[in-house]
C-alpha cells in the first residue's frame, strides 16, 4: 500500500480542521495550492475542481472543445476537456461555466461520477431538512454519496446544496471516499479498506483485502 510522499505542508493549514486531509492529497500530488498557501476556506471554481479530479483519475483522452465559454488556452482547459471526454463534466449544453464557483450540489455529482458511484433511483433525501432542494439530475448521486457517509452536509441535517464548496471540504470528501490511493507501479494492497481503493498505477496487486467501497 502506497502512502503519500513527504510534503512540507502549506503555510496556512496548520491547525485547520482539514489539515490531515489536505496534507494527504498534497502528498499524492493531487493539489498544489499556490506553492505556499492552500487557502482552505476559499471557494473552489469549477475549473480548479476539474484539475483535482483529472489529477486524481489520470484521464488520458481530451474531448474536442465545443464549449462557447472556453478558448482552450485557460490553465484549466485541458482538465475540463478531459473530464468532458470521460462523461464527468457536461456543462449546460453550451458553456462549461468553468470560472464559476462550484456548488456543493455540482461538486457532489461530478465526484460521484468520477468515482463510479451510481445514483440511487427514486432518491428522497428525506434525512436532510433541505433535501427537497436537490435537482432531479443530482438527487440520486447525492443520496448515494450520503448513504456511503462520503458527504454529511454542513450540520443540523442540512446539505446547503446551493452554497459554494470550499477547498478544505473538497479534500475532506476525497478523504472520506478513498481508503487507499495507489499511485505506484507494482504496489500491493491488503487488509481492511473502509472505502474505495483507487488504483492509479500499473501492475497493482490486491490480495487478502476486505474492501467496503
């Protein structure tokens, strides 16, 4: 099992409630921040979220750019088009809206799609006081993510789906979802894994493992 490489950590995450999750994914090279700070409380835009998922999954195919609001030269354009090719990010039919801050609703759906988590049919989200605010396209994914304990809302049984998701919360969701992230060729995964085992390398062996994800 491969653990994160040693990372110096960010200058603004010491003592933060999500410090361990942020450090973990920095160690894997999934997030880099600005080289010094991570800005954990800042909202994340769609383009940056696409970069995180692309780094995580290692998509190799890039779609043709048909988005009216994407020139192809933006720093996030490659990631957006790779997510499009993978069927993860579809935009609104015309635009990718990659400069917009990503809502908790959209972030949950895109992450579920990337991780291969199938939507629940006839989802009700009745356990949440604002579950009825979920859109038809998102409710099944949100229910599936909640059932697995990957998303837990913002407290008081509230999802706050329209609220922008901050950078720390994205790292925390990744942490809850993925038990083992294997990014070294020839690695072996064993033992109990409470969550998804995500293999991003070649010739990986999984043996005597009890995987609940």
